[in-house]
C-alpha cells in the first residue's frame, strides 16, 4: 500500500475519537507520517506528548493567528521552550487571518514574526495559516528572510489564487492542500492545485475540520487524507501512487524528517 502523509492535523481537537483511535484508522488507511499541530500552548504541549509517544507522529508548536492577542512574553517563551523538544519539526500554526477578527492585524503581525524568529532559532519549518491575507502574509515572510532554498515554509490549507501562487512558488514554499480542494464549489482552487510544481506539493486533512468530499458534514480524521491525494492526482494527471511518493519525499524535506 502506498504511504500517505497528513502534514496538518489536530489530534486533540477531535470531537469523538481519541488519539489512539484516530491513529489506528490512519494507519489502516496507509497514513505513515502525521504532523500534529498546536494552536496554543496547551495544544502544542499535547502535540509534543503525542509525537514523543508515537513513531509516526511529529509535532508543530505554535499560536494560531485568531489567538494572537494572547501572545504575551511568557506564552512566546513557552513556545520557544517547546520548540526545543525532541520530535518537534515546525513552529505553527501561525500566520494572518483577516476572515476572523478575534485578534487585531497588529497583534497577528507581531505574533507571526515572533514565531518565525523561534523557528529560525531552532532551525524548524514554519507552518503558515493564511486566510484572506495573502499579500500581507507573503510580505511578512519575505521581510523575515524566509525565501529561497533553505527556508522551509509550509502554507497550510493552501487557498491562494493564481497570482499569489506565482509568488509563493517563486519563493520555494510548500503548498499543503486540505479537503476543501475536493469540495464541489472549489474549481478555482483545483486550477491552482494543478499549477504547483511537484516538488512543492503536500497533503493534509486539517482534521477534525474540512472533511473531504464525499464525507463532508461528518468529522474529519487523518484517515481521509487519501481522498485529497486522489483529487490532486486527478487534476494533475498523475498516478496517485506516484504522487504519494512525491508528497512523502517533499514532507521529509519540508520538515527535515530523518530517513
Ligand atoms: Zn489547522
């Protein structure tokens, strides 16, 4: 069975299933690598615990832009400490969100830049959440020197338009597609998904959110990531097994995984 990858899930957010149940389902579906992503200090700490207990789980530690107003010095210091833990491969999710206004643009900008600095200090990838803020997101990442071959930036739940994608591809950033690319109304996003070069393509679930078609309406879990991979293979005219190999190799590079 081909090896699948879920570069972005929230194992502690699932409404019904515990971590072991989600992992059992994922493993049965062929998922071999999962990144459990924190959105605040508590969920980041839980992600580290999961990653240190499970051989196929890795952790990202960060503060979601919707919670950027809580980015006190002590919160940032706690994230900095967690970033130094074994099996932490990224800082995030961090970024900018102009769709929700639970944190001001200034708070989001400050927390985003602070987390990029933590990632640099620990030589980790940055997992970026960007919603309705692409120009600002690209600008912050460029200003913080995150362009080029050494910068490991993962654009989670990628939703940029064609013009944005020209810039994100030129910067060498990874584009991680989630279940929303399978939605019946997502033709523009599928067009973008066909444009991203092989070497910058990743897959994720963002579970328990964004359940892919045809399970939309039920709770998402990492076992569904194969549906997104199959859709991406279809729009790109690739064989799913070949694309799975490419995504696995990209994941190892993006998060500097061993092996
Ligand atoms: Zn997420």
